[in-house]
């Protein structure tokens, strides 16, 4: 009796696998016949990554600086000279303070520095003096950062002048009690922002496609009614759902490979310190998790329009709040709590950990485990809803 | 163009949309919820940077120095480390983002009037945050140095505190923050988020408009009817334009009442610019809808096209001036940048058409271009 069962078990598993494979292949074929979508997938993982890597620096760069120099002295010129590229871009001098306001209004300048008359005289005679800085803070972080630089530049300039006036000039700094800031930046020593930007675009794309592709594929079957055919076929709900994830994950993984070996490595020289296999394994896990999210949405939605709005609703906050767009540690506590449900949050740790830090599973087991747990839960939830709808 | 036909088309589309209750609900709910979540939750100021300290000096002065970091709101103290290997591990595990290493003889050297190099280690995975954190460290070091110098000059030259501090800090910077006087993140973010929300929501609303009919086959009713191309497209767009206009007004109200962002410009100007922008975004959705064959493709393409460049190239987070040449070109090709200028200008700067006419013109040109393009692309006699 047990013998019998053992003999039939193997073919049964094989049959189960063949059916899953057939369904998966059907999904791949269906997707591959959607030419605009395929072209766009290709574009998203190649050209879009390239453009974002080359194009964006979030660090303060080229802040347009206008100067109203009321003094035209050696000191004022020296101070202006200290506003250096790449942070500042000296756009010129203006003769009248009101013109500065106008240029700020029009967005042609971000900063206007106003140096008062008798600036040099005051500094030389040991009086206190002040320069005025107008900052456009309609983009608050950038404006704040630019003001910070200015205060530091002026502070250092003032101290040096003051010390020079009592005979402790620049060269004698060696014999002064000053703290020199020695920085060492780990994992990205040259502060190459192309690494960060290109990688984060890949992360965004993987997440977006990971949620949307399986969700849309499932809802499409519901909308067209072909799901009824699948349900009367010898396929279990698990096979129907899982085959979609498998197919989409495979396609996204290939696209990710294209982005990594076609753009990140050859163009931007992103180091990839950790093993490639680990990165792709964890990427597959991330796609599985996000796909779970999409499938849950798909069991709720009736048509593709609904699922589109739903995924947009989910993906938007994931994109902006998970930690690639804004600093995670500075977020309000409730955002950090809500975002523990965002798979992207863990995937960010994983990707930067493997690629830049060379971390292995011994360090990354926690985010990886959480992703697995999250993905498993979502998948089970999706399955449960799916069964309840159709059985 | 027959107005009655357009009305009939629009009415049909309107009914189709409003009878899909979940969709309708989301169409109105999504912008509101997004603005609430992002408005309160999206913080761009880099604060609470977790850091650890390796104090090799263990002196009163080194503790005072370290205390500067601990009490700063920019840093979040995560404890002392025993040696550099421990720091290494903490950084790799992302438990900390920065570390301060105070060298031996810190107090001794400073007291003797010698310079001391204090090393700070940073996690460089997020270059922007590293850059800002570096700035904070330099500022703290500079302030501490100035105090040491004042102390030093007093002792060596016998100056009074007043004299010494005037000598070391002769130059002050009076910073005036314009448009956003208290440098509140929400003030600059919320207007930007209105743009972000409208860009995504209204283009996605329209994205399925035509392709849905293509996929279900109901488009053949249109092909065989007397409805002209223009009438069809205008009728398709109208309901979504109406929904989007309502949304923009709701978002404006939320910004003013919930987030207390000052609105200093003219509402009429803002409103008309918003309508132009809505014509652009719904136009993008319609264009994609015409170009693809499946709803799935329409959804994904619209989402990527609307989301990624809008996050990166619209001026929402990064000023367009600090983008590279190629990215600036891309920024100028899309309507999001112009509308960001208009929204921020209307809310915070209080400028109107006299300053923002270029942006307004660009939006109008984009909207016109979209209409021409969609009109040309839509054919009642499809080749396939």
C-alpha cells in the first residue's frame, strides 16, 4: 500500500511541476507578444538607469550666487572668491539690492550675498561686521544647506583675518589649538553619486514592475473571464498564482541582469563587492514579496483600472518613504513604523549591503528574513482571498 | 465638432467611470491620502543620524567635545565603541551612519596650542546624506575650534573674553530665508507634492481610456459610428479633466488649511495654470493609451513615465539648476518642471504671470502639442 503510494508520488510531483511550467511559459509568451511593453521594459532597465546615473546630483551643486558688493575691497573680493564650485556658481555682481530680489523671484539666483560698505575697514580695525545673505528656501533642504556652507565659509574667513591681525597668520596655524576635520568615507570613498542614483533607479524599476506585472496579469484574466477556464482546468489556485509570479520574476531578473552587467558595472563601475549570486537571489526574493503585494491588490480589484489606481496608491509611498528618496532615520516615527511593511525598505539595505559594503548573509539575514516573512504572508493572504472568491 | 455628440461621448465616459465605484473612490481618495501621508511624513531634513564614538583620550575636554554631537539634534547617539573593529562592524550592519574617533592626547595637545586631527567615518552609501552629515561635523568642529582659539588668545595675549571673541569671530552672516522664512520642509514640499500627485493621478486616470475600449472591442462601435475623431477624444478626456480639476482644488484647500502653507499668489493664475497642466497630464495618459494594445502595458508605461522623471527631474527634490546638461534637457521636455515653478511661485513667492509667463507658455505649448499628436495618432481606420 505504501509502496503504491510512493510509486505514484513521483509522477504526481512531476505532473504538478509540468503544469506549473506550462502555465509559466504561457505567461512569458503572453508578455513577450506585447511589443510596446517589452520595449519599454528594456528602456527602463537600460537608458533610464543611464540617464539618472549621469544626470542627477542631490548634493548642493551650482547654487547660483549673486553678489552685491558695496565695498569692492581686497577683503570683499577674497570672501567672494571662497564661494567655490562645485557648490556655488558665481553668476555675477549686481549694483542694487532690489535687483537681487527680482532675480530671486524669477528663480535665476538662489543666493544673494550683500557685502556692506566699509567691510574691509571694519575687519582691519577689529570691529565686528556682518554680511547679509538672502536665500531662496522654496526648496527648503537645498536652501538650508547653502546657508550652512556660507556661514562656515564666512566663519573661517573671519577667524583667519582676526588671527592674522595679531600675527598668527595662516602658516602659523600649525601652532594653534584647532580641530582639523579628517573624514573617511566608507563604501563609496569618492562620494560618487552616480553609483547611488543609478542603483536607486534600478531598485525603483524592479519594485514598480514587480508589483504591477503580476497584478495586472491576474486581473486581466478576471476581467476577460479567462480565469473561469483556468479554474475548471486541472490547475490549483496556487499554480495559477505562482506561475504568474515565476514568469514575471524571471523576466524582471533578466532585465535586472541587463541593468547590472550592461550599465551599472561597465558604465558606472559600481563595485559589486558581494557575490553576484546572492544579489540575484535576494532580488528574486524582493520580486516575490512585491508580487505578493500586487496579487493581494489584484484579488481585491475587479478590473485593470482599479488595480492600476491601487498599485499606484501602494507604490507611491514605497518609492518616496522607504529610504532612497529621503533619509529614513530622520522620518517621523509613524512613517518608520508603517514602512516596516514596505519590502523596498529591506531590499535597499540588501542591495547596498551586497554591492557596496560586501556584506554577506551573516549580516543581511535580518532584512532578508523579514522580506521572506512579509512575502510569504502576502502570498498566503492573496491565496486565501483568491480561493474565497472563486471556490 | 458637434457639441451634442461631445456631450454624449463625455456622458457615456462619465457614467462608465462613476459606475465603477472603487475606481471612482480611489480617483478622489488617492490624491487626498497621498498629500496627507507625504505632507506629514516626507521629511527631507537629514536629522537623527545614528553615530557612535571611539574615545581614545577619556579626558574632560574630549567628553565635552563629544557632548556637542550628543546634544545636537542632527545626530543620534548610539553609544561608545571599544575599538575601530567594532565601528567597522556597526557601519557594515548599518547600525550607525557615522562615527567620531577622538585621538589620544586630544586634551593635552589642544591645551598646548597644537592642532588635533579628529577623524570621522561616514557610511557613503547615500552620498547626499553623507555630504550633509559632513557639513554638520565641520560646523561642530568649527564652533569648538573657535572656542579653543578664544581661550588660547586670552591666555597667551591677555585679552578679555569680549576682545578675544571679537578677534576670532569678526564676521557674522545675517541669513534671511526668503519665501519660506522658517525653512519648513512642509512649506516647500506640499506645493511640490500637489504637482507630483496631479502628475501621476490624472495621467493614470486617462491611461486606460482608449486602450480599454480596444481590448474589450467596444471601440468598433466608435469606428462604425458617426462620431468624429476630435469628438471622440474630447469626449474621452472631459470627465477625467473634471475629476482632476476637482482634485486640484481639494489639494489646494488642504495645503492652505491643513498644512498652513501660505498662498501668496493669485488664485486665478494658479487655477488656469493648473488647468493647462491637467491638459498636459491627461494628454500624456491619452497618448500612451493610443500607442499600446493592452491595458497592462498602458498602466506600466504611464506609471514609469509619470513617476520616475517626476521624482528625479521636476525640481521636486533637486533644483533643475544642479542637474547635468542631459538631465536638464529631459527636465525641459516634460511639463512637471514648469508646473513646479508655477506652484512654488504661486504659493511661496507670490509671483504671477509677470514672472512665470515662460512656464505658463511652455505648459500651453505642451498641451497643444499633445492634442495635435493624439489627434494625428488616432484613426478610425486602424491598420491592424
